[in-house]
């Protein structure tokens, strides 16, 4: 039987990308998230259908 990969999908609600240390915010201290991203993949470009919360969640 083939070994299955470990997949961890982390989606934070109401957190902008520039709030994370690994994406360049020197004032942010996120050691646990940084440790996960050092061994994984970080999507630096993400888009949403509406920048306002309620319409975005509804769609």
C-alpha cells in the first residue's frame, strides 16, 4: 500500500496576508505558522469574490 501524504490546510478567517511574518511583516510574531510554512507551501497570491465579509461568505 502506498504511503498517503500528510495534508494540512490552514485557512484563517479575517486575517490579511500582510499580517504574517513569513510574508514580510517584521512586527508580526508567528513562529508556529512560520514553522509550518518552512516545511510546506504558502500561496502568496489569493483572491476573493468580494472584499466585504457578508457578501463573500454568502457566495
